[in-house]
């Protein structure tokens, strides 16, 4: 299985003079050579501004960009027109909040979130509340880091207009039972916005089957380049929405005083798009699809069991269905000190609030450490992590 490692040039790099042990893929995954080459190919062989140029180079770039949209659509079981390229999941969620929320929410309406949301799925809604008079309510996660479906049912009433929820938590690793959640929410007549940042890198997603209204994700967490994300939206929803950012490329007509919009998905992609990155994202989904078919991404159980052996450890989130993320604190050792210590051993982990300050408050902590694993990691790296954490404890405690 580990022949996959040769595809990642980064894995040959050193970190503080030590061989790199990369355990921060939930923040951003490493990039396979094929994806890097795809981006390079755009600059070497295509060029020209897409959707605007009549010359051959520009036409080639436009075709590659639109083929990428098509390929990504197929990857998640969507139609081509329901895929909008954004710069990130953050931008995708902002787009939903502004382009749907601003026009559809009013005083008295409720946006239901959970306490495990990333700031990217909280703040855009806070801003919309200020503009519309709507309110946010939070569903509290259980001790194991799960969503209780009975609690969800109790939180729903006619005022809840949208439920915006993460498919998988970037702190707990919990994979929420999103299909059941969407079914429950739909029965209430509310819309659903799913943050797929932490799920799409680990499982096959079919948005038709899920029946969500919106699904957002980022390229850089799923082997893709930085600077590109995706918003899937049901066509019938997108058709009724206004652009949230405006400029060139999204219009039908512009007069001195007003403008009309072009068709979807281009209506939501103002300005010159991130062509090289969007094209390379197509290569990333091809690569990810092959990983799903050929590799086991289950360091989950092994890493959790090994981590539990560490003295004084508190692990946050132990739901049965999880992505390979372990968030933890060790009694007497600050997570930031631990991350610095491991850095000098070549190990990269994350420490901080993980853009989840409301969840940190709910857990009554200010920060925690997080190790996250991906297809290119192996058991030896987990063992090395445990060895070095134990060394850190013996020195720092
Ligand atoms: C669950 C979740 N949502 C949203 C985001 C934001 O993604 P991006 O920074 O790529 O926009 C992240 C990134 O860490 C995340 O983990």
C-alpha cells in the first residue's frame, strides 16, 4: 500500500532537519505529483483568459476548465450546472449565506447550526443575522462528539429555515449521519447546507442520494491545489439566487444603472477564475477516486488505540463513525508546547482552537492538539508519534 508515498514529493522533505512525518492533513493534504503537473501544464501549455478569448490557447484553457467542472460534478453525482468554483469552502458558505440567506431570511427566522461547526460555518450566518434579523440556534453535541437525532427533531419547528451542518467534524472526527439528518430536516421543510470539508477527502459523496440543497468543500484538503473550492447547489435553488460578488463574466447585460445576470453556474463566478487550480482539482478527484478504490484509509482504530495508551491524555470525540483525526490534551503539557516539541522531531501536528472556539468553550478548554492522518500515512508514523509524545511528556511535564 505504501507505494502511494512515492507520489508525494513533499514526503521527501525534511522538517527542522528531520524526516517529515506529516500529520496535519485535516488542515491541508499533501499534493500528488500528478496534480502538481496538471497545474504546471496549464501555465506551460494553455494560458489566456478563460471564457473570454477566441484564440486557440484560450479555447484550450476554457475547455479544460469546463471539463474539470464536469468531472467534479460526476465525482459527487451532480449535474455540471450545479457546480460553482469558489476560492475555498469558506467562500462557498459565504456565498450560500449571502446569496440565499440574505434574500430568504427575515426577523423571527432561525438558522440551526451545531456547536461543532468550523468558524467558516458560523460567522457568515452571524453576519446574515445582523442583516436580516434572523437568529442562530445551536444543537449541542453529545459527550462522545455526536449529534443526537432526537435533539435535532426537537430543535426543528416552522421558524427553522436552514440547517447548516458539518458532515464530519474537524475536531472530533465524527462523521455525522448526514443522510438521516437531511431527511429529518427536509420533513420540516427547511433547507440544508452541508460543510463537506472533512468528509469528501475520506468517503465517496453522492449529493443526489444525500438530497442536500448545498454541499461545500475545499480542494486543498483532498489532494487538490490551494485557492479553489466548490459549492454544489441544487439547480432549482441556484436558478433563483442572485450573485453575492459581482463583476465581469456573470452578466447578461449591464447598463449605466443596472445589470442582469447570466445563467448558472457562471452567475456565481465573477472575475477571471482560478483556472489552473480548478483544472488541477479535476486531477485531484481522479487521484482520490483511485485511492478510495485501492487503499485502506483506516489508521483510525490503530491510532486511537495507541493514543489511548498515553498517560494523562484526554481525547475529544469518540463517536463510532470517525475520520482519522485525533484531538487531545495531555495533563500538564500545553498543546502548543507539545506541537513545538514534535516539530523539532519532524512531526507536524496542529494545536490551537482549530477555528472552533464555540466548541472549545463547550468542552471547557481553550485549545487542544490534533493529529490527522491520510492515505500516505502508516502505522510506523503513528508509533513514532506516540514515542515522541511520551518523550515530550517526560521532558515538559
Ligand atoms: C470543517 C471545516 N469547514 C470549513 C473549513 C474551511 O476550509 P477553507 O479554509 O479551505 O475554506 C475547514 C478548514 O479547516 C474545515 O475543517
